[in-house]
C-alpha cells in the first residue's frame, strides 16, 4: 500500500486541530478523522490559560480570541445586570482560582500581562476549525477508527465511515481522541493513576429562583461545593458522595435538580436544561507519549479534574510541542529520536498539573480537616511569593523544559513582546504565524544570523534586533538558546539539536 498521508490525527477537537495545523505548517500531509458528526455543544472548558491562548496567537488567532472574549464579557455583564451586585462574585475578573479560592493577584505575578482568557472550548474549536480550512486540512467526520496495524515503515489505519469501511497507510498516527481514547487503548499504552472518588457537574439551565444561588462564586456547604454564574444559567457542582454509577448515562434535568438542591441546600427547581455533563476526579497519566509510530496528545495522554481550567491549555501546548517535531521527522530532516523529547518535555508538565488538581480536590472536600487546610492555603496566598507560586502553577507559566542549560530563560516558553528593529517595533508572535523558528539576533555585526545561514537550517527566520540578548526560539515558543552579552557560544549546538537537517528530505513531505 502506498503512503497516502504522512500523519493521521484522530480527533477534531482543539488539540487534534492544532496538531494538524502545526503539522501542515511544517510541510506534512495530514488527515483528521473525527467520530462525531458535528462539534460537541456540551458545556466544557470555560476559559483558556495563557500558554494555550499564546499557542493560538502565534498562529494568527489573536483577533479571534479578542472577539470571543468580548462576547464572554458581554454575557457576564448581562448576567450581572439581571441578577444584581451579588452576581459579580469574587471571580468575575477572570483572574483564575485555586480550589475555588479566587485569590490569585496580578500584582504578585512576574508577567501579569500573560493571563487566562474567558474563551470557552466551543469558541476555541471554531477558530481552529476556520484555520484548518484555510490551510486546506482534510477533516472527515463520522469516521470511527476500528483498528490499526503498525508496519516497519508506516501504520495501516482502518475506520468506519458513512460510505463504509475505509483504510489508509500513514507514517505516524496521533491520538487526540479524549480521555477515553480508543487509540490509547488499542496501542496498549499503560495509563496508571488514581480511581475516581467524586462527581462533578457542569450545566446550563433555567432556574426558578436563581437569586437563591447567589452570590456568584465557589461556595462550600456540608453537602459539597457549587457555583452559579458568572454566565446566564451556568452552574458547577461537586458531589463528594462518590463517582456516578454509570458515567455513560445521559445527565437528566431531574439529576441536576436533585444534586443542586442537596448541595446548595436551597429550595430551587430546574425548569429547563440546555446542556449538562459530568466528570470525576479520575486522575491518570500515560508512562510515555509515544509507542513506535503512535503518539498521544491532550486528554488521550492525561486525565484529571477540571479545577483551574488547566486541561485545554495543557493539551494545546502538547500539540504545539509535538507538531513541529513530528513534521521535521516526516520531512526526513530529523531522526525519529527527536520525538522522544516530546515525552521528556511534556510529561513532567502534565504530572505537575495532575498533582495540583489532586491537591485542589483535597481542600475542597466538605469535612472540617479539609476546611482547616483550605484556610491555611488562603492565608498563605496573602504573601506575594506564595501567591506567585500558586499563580504560576495554575497558569502554566512555571513551565521550563530541561534543555541542559544553566540559564533560567532557556527552556521557558516566551510570551509575546515587541521587537525593536531599527527603531520600529513589531510583535514577536506576528512573525511566527508560519510555524518557523525565530532567531532574534542582537549579536555584533549579525554574527548569529551568519551562523544560521552557514548551518543549513532552512526553517528559521533571522531578525536583527537592537537590544539583547540574542534568542533562538523554537516554533513552540521554547527558548532553545540565549546568547551571553553579544556572544554566540552554544548557538551551533542548539541549531544542530533542533533545526539543522541530519538526513535526506522525505519523499512524502511537501
């Protein structure tokens, strides 16, 4: 069978779509297979963290994020205007929270401008779908993968579609198919972790007496935790009585009403249910993100409770990290050992997120012991250092990949910033839309740019800047090298590691 695609991505959610976009920008031929006939409208993530939104901004979606954010703020204003001052709550400024403690302060953060955005998952998926269409990426819906077989030089993938059974040969298969990932299961990835102990609900509903659920914000009761607002009809509930008997069963109006009444302690009725979903605190992480020619990203690789809204960003940064690397391997410019850095860099980040979500669950339980620990955490967050620590782990800005450098900035994901070129400023992210690496060259007489040109690396844009340090930035915004003063020491090694072709280009790449 001839190679018909370089990469098959399974799952057309945000993570799958961004993976496909990154691969396509890197020159790979991509096919996306999605089981659902249309995007899911079930309420999921309400916002996107700094690193996730920055991954989209680097690919030209800054305006789309701003527009979606304005729609969210308008909805929040409508809710507040209708329900009065109590509807605004402590978390209305969308500064993030830890275990429902909306105490993360901007003035305690090192980079307060790198903030979360109140853009829900449906809006993120829609803007990524638009980008995928512009790039000509083929997305086939109502296609459920039934099996795959890894061969020495590729993967044979089979699925059922409305037209009947189909198959394709690809070089690599990427599972972005969610927490219950069939790809993960079929490939045999180990998925250890902790079993679920409670149930979480998210719903959009019409309540007969919504004023009884105010003030807005997270509220602990003897029965659990609930939050109403800050959007019309939106509510969250945490039920610590145990996991659901049947997670597959539809969430009904009656179930939402019963749980809401019990946890809130309020005499309210659910008149109509627009959408609802349930989760647990099932917390698991694959031991490796790659088995041969099969890779995982997003919830397929890690599941955890949704506290702090970290899951969507975590998956998007997975996609940003994997996409350009896999494209380089597909082009034949890099050996497949480059893919091992994907697990090495991203798994520790997921491990840290899983740990902080477990800690959040622990101090949200309705027992006195959890309450006492919660009060201590709240008091600690009054100190700037503690507040900054919590803020950075919740935003992901504490992320630093171990690239073997003693410099703290190497391995960090760089935020957007103006670049001064001959007295004029341009945005760093605005010059990263095409998915190439960037050299910000502040070296004497452009020596760093000369080294790039001599290295044979084709996918780097060299930009002379007026101020230093010089930086080599990977397509995923990771700082791969930073120059001391105006020195270029270490640049050749960084170029060779990440960008310089080490083999002949692939026949399958564009």
